C-alpha cells in the first residue's frame, strides 16, 4: 500500500465470540453492494491474540449464527445505499413482505 492510500475499515461488524464477520462496502458503476469476511479470534501460546479463518466443528454453529446476522446487515446496508442512489427496484424490495416459514406452514419435517 502506498503512502497516499489508507486501509479501508469494515462498515460494520457482527460478533459472537470468538467468531466475527466484517462487512465491507464496495462501490461500482452498477451500484453499491457489500461483501462479508469471517474470522475467529484465538489466544496464542505467548498470550497475544490472533485471527484465523479456520473453524472447528463446535464453532460452525456460531459461524452460522454470525453469517445469518451478517447477511441481514449487509442486505440492509446495500438496500439503503441503493435507495440513496435512486434505485427504484431497491425501494420496491424494501417494502415486499415475505411470509416466514414456521412449523405450521412448512411441509418439511427435517432440520434443514
């Protein structure tokens, strides 16, 4: 990175210790969108903290939880940016009310 460039910071973070998601803003000619990166904090043998993108089996549920929250946040940020940019479709998407799937209206008996 050159001296005149600054390191971009994420526009939002979602955490469920030790898992976190960083949400990044991307501006293109087609409009604004957001991407997400995931990491896990761990303590090194020397007592310092580090980050990795590797997750154990037990941490996968935390990762799934963080991923859902990050998806919701990234979608809301993208929708707001697109509305601010004058994207009429984003405004229509924001008012569309989709029914939630519940055990009462779902014919799927499995956990997934």
